[in-house]
């Protein structure tokens, strides 16, 4: 259970935009507080959604033996949803890839097109806008729901379930808490590394996101189809 849930959580954690936003907040006038509130928003959304999804799945009986087909049907549906998301990202105009949003004060001032919500939240970074950005960017994805579903439908103890959910949450928001911890330990070095990483993400983040969605979608579709055919 732990390994499978962690695997889906790793795929859910792949978000070039979330990492780019973290770089903006760490470069703001009040980096520690702003980044901490960004983390708080991300954790709040992730914890709330993990508990909600777990309760809904168990309330509908998907953890019961009789719900075998419904359980694997859900995984198949999540896989199809992930593949559809991968196709959507792949077909988006390359001028606005997922990994290259117009963020913060460095966004081109001559743009006539209205900025997106995340661009507006990062234009003038503050603890309040950082918290809102964390909540929005960490809304549950198909991969996240799949990770929680593995936990919710496993036959295990309450303590093991809580531990598995904690692992899922920590992995899902690692692109926020890892940069924050490294910044607190070594601010200058973290800025340099984030600058290099963000340059790479601007060139490759879109492909990385598509690959993560596609891999997760294929795994879920195969798992769901095999599960439905096995009984």
C-alpha cells in the first residue's frame, strides 16, 4: 500500500508551475513569511482533500470486498481522466506551456492579454496571496485521488492509514517544503539552484508534466482494466 500510494503521490507532486511560484515567493520582499504561507495553503488544501476523499470512498463502501468492480472502475476512470489531461496539456499552445507562466513582477509589462489568476497572485507577492496560491495550485488531481484511493481501500489499521496519508501529503507538497527548508539553511545557494532549475523547467517542464500524467494514466487504466476483468 505505502509504495503504491507514494508512487501516485510522486506523480501528483510534479508541478512545474508550483515550483516556479515558490521561486517567486522566495524572491519577494518578505520571503520567509510569504513562502511559509504558500506552504500552509498547500498543506491545508492537501490535508483537507485527502481526508475528504478518504471519508467519501469509505462512506460509499469502496473498501469493502463487495465493491471490487466499483473500486477498479474508479481507478480506470481516474486513468482515463489523467490521459485526457495529458492530451489537453500536449495540445495547448506552446506560447503558454504549463512550465512557463507569466509570474510576478518580471512578467512582460507590455502584454495586453489579461494575466491569469496565478500571475495576478504573484504580481505583488504577500503572505495572503501566497496562501491563496497554495490552496489553488494544490487542488486535487487524478494522481492525488488515486494515491488516496489506494490508502482508503486498503485493509489496514487506523494508525497505518494515518501514516500513509501523511506520506501522501508530504510527497504531494514536496516542491514547496523542500525549497523552503533549503532556503532557510542556505538562502543564496537556494536562489542559484532554483534559478538553474527553473530555467530547465521552462524548457522541459511541459514535457515532464505530460509524461507524468501519461505514465500515471496508463498505470491506472491497466490496473483498473485488469481488476475489472479478474472477477
